[in-house]
């Protein structure tokens, strides 16, 4: 169950990162509110997952989901550049996430 909470926390991290971008420095009310609510939800779910999962594993996977998700949202939704170097970096992040998951017995 901890892994489900962790993945959900990572998804909320993607949402709050996108909403923060849309808030234009917290100058727009709706995206700013979404950002704060999603941050609270993400941290809450992460803390629940950390009851069972090791700190290093939980935090690494949470930030990795957020990083890869924000990378994909940036490309797909915001039209950001998809260069070979950025793709390579994303592959390395995903590889690290897989290795972290495989190295954890919880």
C-alpha cells in the first residue's frame, strides 16, 4: 500500500509543479490555490508512504516521479524542447528509479 501512496504523491507533485508554472509566480489565484492544495496532498501521501518505506527510497522515487512527470508535461503541454540531452537525462532518472525500487525490500 505504501507504494500506491508514493505513486499518488508523485502524481500530485506533477500537478503542483504544472500549477505553479501556471500561477505565474503566485500572481493568479486559481493556479496558486491548486498548487498549495496539491503540495499539501503530495506531502501528506509521501509522509504516509514513509511510515513503511525507507527515507532514501521514498524521497528519491517521489522526486523522480515529479521530475519525469514535469519533464513530460513540459514537452507535451507547454511545448518545451525535446533534445537528445534532455531525453538522455530522463532515461538516467528512470533507470535510477528502477534501481532504487529493485534495491528496496519493502
